[in-house]
């Protein structure tokens, strides 16, 4: 669902979250989010959805050859892992004591 006053969607995943893959070739694997691309609803996750790119020999890359790097994966295929209990959990949003909107784990009811 898009936010009414903005075209960029609000995602349940942020940079440096630990996430678990729900479907695809890497199903069941966990990794740390390197980058989130909200316009495309995708995220780069360390060690997940790895692709191989071939590069020529250049001054910056004297060896050339094949380079393995992560490709973006849809955030709908990812679920946040609760940092305290280390189990996958859905994410909610609520106001804390300082009237600041924070994310919380739906399983443990603690802030993420």
C-alpha cells in the first residue's frame, strides 16, 4: 500500500536488519541488509541472491575476471529476525513514551 502523500512506500525492512528469506533459491537463509531501495521495493542482502559479473582488466581492477555480488531481492520475500529471540517476526509500528514512532516485534512486543 502506498502512502497517500508520498510515492515512496514505507517498508518493514531497514539497513542493518537481520532478515530471513521466505521463498526462492535461497529460502531459509539469513543475512544482513546492506541497502534498501524503496522505489523498487527491493533490498540488497549480504550473501543472498548472489550473481556473477565478468569484468575486463583495467587500471582499477588489474586482475579482471568474475566478481560475485548480491543482487536486489523483493522485500516481500524477506522477514525480519527478532534480534533478542533470534526468530522471524512480523514488524509493527507504535508510539513510544517520547511520542516517537518506533518499530516493534509482533512476537516479543519489544522495540527493534
